[in-house]
């Protein structure tokens, strides 16, 4: 079903400004945690499985021997192989949304560094930069559309005046 409501240039301009602000906030507040903010845990890998989500493939490692944290998540990388029984030391950060998920920012398996903190910062910063640029580009296109390509809408009062002229 189509809407009969006409949108004004202001509507597109306001929407584009809102999207631009959202993109700017996303790029500013999606910064990675500082190294001193990480929680360092140790444990033995008791189960490793992979999960495909709409945001990419994730590696989930269940730990035994860790006091509070039983499961850690990280993006799936093709060059990282973890097996059951491997001793894991990881720098993790609790999920931003308050879920009981811990994301890996540094990973040592059997005293071999597999994920470096600096590599993860570069990896995540690249992902956020791409998303925020896409949002800001969409906002810019909507702004242009609202200013240059949209005719002035007819209000309800204009429609009544047009009907009265035609009579």
C-alpha cells in the first residue's frame, strides 16, 4: 500500500542530518577498548565451535578452569587453529550491550601468540570505518535528493485551493 503523503525537502534534509549524526556517533563511540581495560583469563579449551551469523562467522571457545568466564568469542580467522585441550590465555572485553559475551582482543594458545591486540584494533577499526562511511554517504545522497531533486509538495490547503479553482 502506498502512502499519499507528500514529503518536503525539509523531511529529507532532517533525515539526512540524523543519519549523518548517527554515523559520526557510531565512528566515535565504537572505538576499541584500551589494553588496560581488558580482562586477562587463562583456561583449557574444552569445546570449540563455529557459528555463522549475518555479521560474519564467529569462533566460540568454551573454557574450563577459568573462574568466571566460561566462553569467549572472536571473529573467525583462517590462520587460527585451536584444538580441545589447548591452554589459552586471552585478553577479553565484555560485550558493549551488557550480554554475557566476552570478545577476544588478544589470544595466546600454548604460549604462542595467535592474535595480537594491535592487529585486532586495526581489524575492528577498519570494519567500523567502512560502516560509518556508508551511513554518512547515504545521508549525503538523501540530503542532495531533498534539496535538488524534490519538487515542492502540495499541502492539504493547496489541494483545497486547487479544487476550488477548478470548479
